[in-house]
C-alpha cells in the first residue's frame, strides 16, 4: 500500500462526484481543506475547554493526528481526526475537574488517554488479522446506540451544576441554547453546518452587550488577546500513569471503535466503495494518533461526523482535502493569540453550548437505534438499552480494590456483557 496516493485531477463540474483518489486543482483543494477545518473547529476546540486542556494543543494534535491517520490508511479513507467528546466524562471523573481554566490534574488524564489509544490500536491489529465481523457481533446497533447515548447523558450535570455559578449565568446558558437553536433551524448551507460555532459567537455577542454594555455580569476581557504573541509554542503537558485513571479511560476505546466503524460505513455508502479492508488500519491510525496526542497534552481523537456532512453536501471525497486541512490546523496550533481568543469565551456561554452538544450526543445514540430499526419488542434489546442508560446516567461506579470503573465504563461493558449473556434474537 502506497503511503501517499497519486490523485487524479478532475474538473470542478457542477454535481460531479470527486472520489477519494481524485482531486480538484490544488488551489480548489486547499479551499476545500479550509472548509473541513471550519467544520471540525467548533467541537475540536470545545472538547478541550470542557476538560481543562489547552485548545491550541488540541488543534495542533488534530492536524498531526489526521496526517498519521492519512498515512496509516494509505490515503484511502477520507477523514479528519478531532477531539473526541467520548473522553469528556471519564477525564472529568478521573481528574475531578470542575470546569473553567486549566485542569490541574491533566497528567493523570493524559496517561489514561495513552492507554486508551494503545487498546484502540491493539483492536485494530486484531481486526487486520481476523476481519471486522466480530466487532459488529460484539457491538450491534442496540449496544452502540445505548453507549453513545450514555456519553451525553452522563455529562448532563457538568454544564448545569458547574458552569453557571450565578443566576445571570443560568439565564445566559438558556440564551445560548436559543442562539444555537436559531442557527440550526433558521439558517442554511455551511452556516447551518457550523451551528455550534456560529451559535457560540452569537451568544458571546449577546453576553458582551449584557455585561460590557449593561453591566449585568462579568464583562469580557480581551487584554490577554492583546498581549499574546501571534506565533509561539502551545502549553504542552506530560502524562502521569495511574491504574485507576487507565481503568476508567481505557473503555473509551470501544466507543472510538464504534465511531470509526460508523464513519467508514457511512463513507463507503456515500462513495460506493467498500472500505472495510482499511478498517483495521483506520483503527490503528486513530489509536496511534490518540497516543501521540496524549503524550504532549492533547485530547483523544476520533473521526468527525461534521466532515462527513461537508463531504455529503459537496460530493467531494478527495483525501487530498484532509492533507491541507491538517496542515492548516497545525499552523493554527502554533498561534498563542488564537488560543487567548478562545479563552475569552464566557463560561456561561460554554455551558449553554455544552447543554446542546451533550444533548445531541445522547440523541445520536437514539438515532442509531432508529436508523438500524432496533426492535424494542425484543426483551433482550429492551433490557440492554434500559439498564445501560440508567447505569451511565446515574454514574454507577464499581470499585476493584483501589480502582474505580465509572458510569460510562460500567455502562459500556455492561451493555456488551448483558447483550451476550441474554442471548435471543440479534439487535
């Protein structure tokens, strides 16, 4: 397998489908890459802030991770790797992060993220050896839907309990939800695809009017942006390995497998090409990228649904787009001024955006059930979904000596084991 494909240039004709091994002219390809960066930007920046990580490191490592993935799959699978929301709940649980500012225990989380990446890469190696059928048997739609939903539900208390210290902040969270909703419903095209980022900007403007203008809350302070350098190194961090954090965070590998599996299936359907042969390499690429990111202070990474949306809208699936997107992200990662601007986002606005994002994650789990026509008249499916949702939402924690397996971990393993133990019809 060649590490870098020889893309065949095709004209930018209206309605033309551009395959993964094709490309538009280089200037047009660069613009398309920029569009993918914009699409992934909101979530990739939001995730590290919610965990107390440096957004600049996350952006930088999303670019490097995307290049690692690209090389691992030989440029055959169009994909961008950005910050994974699946890590938020377990990182917060492992570090005790309460929201706002830097995470003082980031090293502990990084150690767990590296272990998770190693597990993920190991699963990829197994898939390369024996194929993908066992993954789909282990995690049928009823299991993957329940586990994805639990990620959002387990996080629900974070913005509501920790990101609105005053009554004004609580109202501002509600206003932010409305802003994101208006962008989602009342706009179209690319702006609608950027509903999180656009809604956040709109809510920040409203916040500035209410605080800086009317004095109703803590005003925005841009002094940090003014003093920050345009170019500089982000705040790297070193991992600290503990058994408890590893046991808590490592199960996220199963979520990443489900996300990547869904991504490859979706792209295969859109392009009409069977990409199952690249699945093992894709898992390894994502796992290695997560390990490299965690080694320097970045978040765990995963394939991004936002980029699938861009490809579906443009019918351009060229993997060359993602090379340009990755390079642009790396450049942004080395701009402290960009990072300082991100830090000015009000906590209440981030809280409102978090409510929407976590809700969307929960609903996306239910969407997996709907899309796959999961039969809830089958009592096995009903039991698996019901128990998994309560275990995760209630943060059911099991202790093994000095180790603790939190709600997302117990829900993930519980769903898999319960589905296997109960037998019966397939979900």
